[in-house]
C-alpha cells in the first residue's frame, strides 16, 4: 500500500480556469474587464443601458441642437408621426427636451461622484493610516455631517446660493455626500496597512505619501470604482430631488425640471401630456438600472470571494 499524503494546510480557494482565461492573461486589464462584463448577462445589459443613455445625452444635442422651438398654440398636443411623444405646455417637442435634458443630469452626477470619491479616499486613507488624533477628528467631522439630513442641508444651501449652474450644484452635492464612503475607505485602510507590502515600504522609508497613495490606494482600486458608480446614482437622485421639490432654480432643461414642470402644470390629468411625465422618469429609471446592474456585475468580477461562489 502506498502511504497517504500528509494533509496540507487549508488555503484560499483558487477558481478553476474558465474558457478564455489563459488567453486573456496577457491582455490589457480594461479589455479583460470588458470581456468579463460582456460574458455576464446583467453586466452586458447594464453596460448597454448606460452607453445608450450616454450616447443619447451627449451626441443627441450635437445632432439635434440645444434650441427647442415652441408653438404655444399647440400646447399639450398628443403624440404624432412628427412628434413621437407629443408637445409640452409651451408647444416644444418632448423627445427633443428629453434628449437635451440628460446632459446636465450626467454632468452633475459624475462631477459630484468624482468630488465625493476624491474627498473620501483622501481623508479616509490618511485617517486610517495615521490614526490617533487626526483619525478621531475626521470621525467626529463625519459624525457631524452625517447627522444633518442631506436634503435639508441642500435646501438651506439652495436658499443662500443660486444653484443655476450645474457645475456649482455638482460641487455642492459632492462636498456634502462623502462621509459614508470615507468611513468605508478608512476601514479598508485599517486592514491593508497591516499587510506585508506596507511593512516592506515602511522599512524602505519611502515616505507616507508614497505608502498611502502609491501602495495602499491602488490596492483598493476595484472597491473605489464600485463606490464611484454608487456615488453617481446617489448624486443623480439628489439632483433630481432638488429640482422636483423646487429647491433649485427651474432654468434650462433637464429631466428633473421636466418632472417638476409637469407636476406644477397638472399634466398628469391630461392623457395627451402623460408622455411628458413618463419620458424623463423612464430615462432616469433606465440610467439608474443600468448603473446598478453594472455595479453588481463589477462587484462579482472584482471581488474574489463573490467570484469564487
């Protein structure tokens, strides 16, 4: 009889190589990520939805123009072959308004998410790495910001500042929504700073700036990417909510203003005006659905524990 092999220490489960994995090892990481997204049904659907709305909102205004002519005599005219979703209260084409109204929403969403992510990553990484009084002060600051309801705080800010600029609105939302992500980043850093590669960098005395932003933060890249997409969805909800509640100036054209306009003019009681309400709501729902599906799939791809299930 042959002797039994000695038991080995349990280690992390290594997923069996799937078809195409070997061929993809030497490829670009972005191409490999795109390949993983397209193999997942939910990820592919989410990616298509997001790309479709980006194309409509960014390329559409260049093709159709940003000026929408109106004819007040044809207000609330129903859908027709010339105007697929009918006309609104000022006789403007609803399809044209929906197409040009997405650019502001996307601009505010991505700008606010970028600001939120940068602030949270910077403060959370430094607080988790240094600890001590700085960490305690940052946690106290996040507690103060988190105890104030965001919609109330945004309403107060809107009362003192004219939020007629999408850039200003994106900056304000981004500055007010970072505490939750900051706490998550801090928790990640508290775990990562005990790893061997951080100890090796400390022994080499490369400096805290290189250790934090050159060694620790890149190891959280996938986590940061997922939370960035989540921050985009939250910023869009905040922006649309401000316009819907009338807390931001009703100037220009975006989906939030369209919903508020339809609500204040009682369009829901006019069957011919229903597309004017449904169209912007549908675009917001499709965009958020696409971002959520994309987030879930990215988490499954980039999180080893979820990938191994």
